C-alpha cells in the first residue's frame, strides 16, 4: 500500500490559526492590543518582511511559550512615536492627551538607591490610561522584571539609568513574555542585547536631565556609522567585523542584509525640544524617549510634549517643525546646559 506525503503548511499569525494557538497568542498580548482586529495580520505582514524574524529555525528560546516575533511585533507598534517619562498620574494624563505612544513610569522624588517604581503607582496609572505602560528595572535584576511582568506592565526597560544590580550579567529576556528595552552606545552593545532577547534598542545619551543632546547625537551617529561601514563590506569581511565589535555573527549578517538594526531603534537623553526629536529621526531612529524634565519647567507641559510628538511624526516637514517650535523659549528656560557639563569643542578627539 502506498501512502501520499502530505505537504505541511507553515503556520501564520492570522486568525486562521487553530483555536488553541490563537488563544495562546492572545494571552501573550497586552490588554490595549486585544481590541485591535487587524493586529494579527499586521504582525504576520512584518514577519513576512523579515523585520521581526530573527532566529527562524535556530531559535534559542521556546517559541511556543515566549515567541520573540510577537514581542518584537509589539515593539514595532511604537515606531514613529514618542515615549514619555512620567512619575505622577497628572503627568500621565497630560502625556496621553498629547498623543504619546507609551509611558515610562518612574519613582517620584527617588532618594538613595534607584530601583523599579512602586507597583501601586504602576497599577494606579494603568487604571487611568489606555496607552501602553513601560517601567524600568535595574540591569541584571531579573526578580524586579518578574514583579513588573506580574503587575501587568506592557514593556520592561532594563535601564542603566537606575542602579546596576549585576555588573557582569544582563537579564535573560527570553524567559519573559513581556518585551524588553535595552540601552546601547554602539552597534556591538545593541546586537548583544538583541541576542539576549531585547525587542527594542534605546541609544542612550546623557543620563542627567540637563537638556544636553550632544552625547545622544554622538552615540546615534556611532551606531549608524558602523551600520554604514557594515553595509559596504564584502561578505568575507563580516566575520572579522563581528569579532571586532564582539557581536553574534548571525545578527551582524542580518543587520548588513536589512541595512539597519533588526529591531526597533529609539534614542534617549537630552531630547527636550521638537528640533531635538526631529534631529534624532533624521539621523535614522524610529522614535524618541522624552525625559520627565519636560514637566519640570514652564507653564504648559502639554504644549511641549505635543510639539515633540508632532515633530517625531513630521520630522521632514519644516512647516510643522516651525509651528511646533514657536513660543517654547520660556518653556525651555530651565533646561539650559551648564558650562560644567559642556566639553569644549575639539577636545573630545574631533
């Protein structure tokens, strides 16, 4: 007796999945995405484009439990937006009204060792806003990440802004169902964090809220410059380059193929004006983080946040940038960089 070989069709992330798989995918999604009817189709389209498929058949994590494609797809939903840092419910409402794509909750008036925000503050803000919510955990502190995931946070930022819990190891982000954000200062840092499971990369500049964007510009140009060098390399040179930057070869090869980082790339640090935000976007970033200093000075924080959001969306339109930059001189008066924090031009090796 002869048996016919049955061709197996690769599963997709659309509504055609079996009920058990559909339920499993829906259970991993945050509550703000469940009403979106076309999310599965959108995610499947990104997977076909290769934007979220990093490990393919050689996955180093359990795809059935914590699919990296789903987490990277959730991070893709924030592209072209501004993520605003807030510490109170009033600031969260202002940022939501200004059309921020996500909130980063921080501890207000934190003294001593910086750590994750109080879970009660997270729950209070989550009850009052409809946009995604992010919170920070210390580098290497996987228990803080476990607590934040249990609280129901939408994204976790393993942030060097807080105190470092483990100087030698980062969190194994593949063990979590929640998307992670990690910082970097160069391409090697970025790809190492992606290998650990980061679904979004944040190029970090100055950690102090002084409005100094010079460090952010320097690091973003460093990442983009290394990607351009990689794009112009011969295939045989990629091996040596991956060893030079201490990054996994497969991710370096994928970066060369895509011409960009394989995950969403945001910029953070010193972004306090619409012009700053548009500068980061024109340098090649997918979005920006806005610090809580935008709420500290001036009488109209909504105008400042809204101006930055509009600048991110229309970063190539000078008319929109002019309109959103008018009348902000008084609002930015308290954000001038002091002479102590400035490095004389030409002394940094330029």
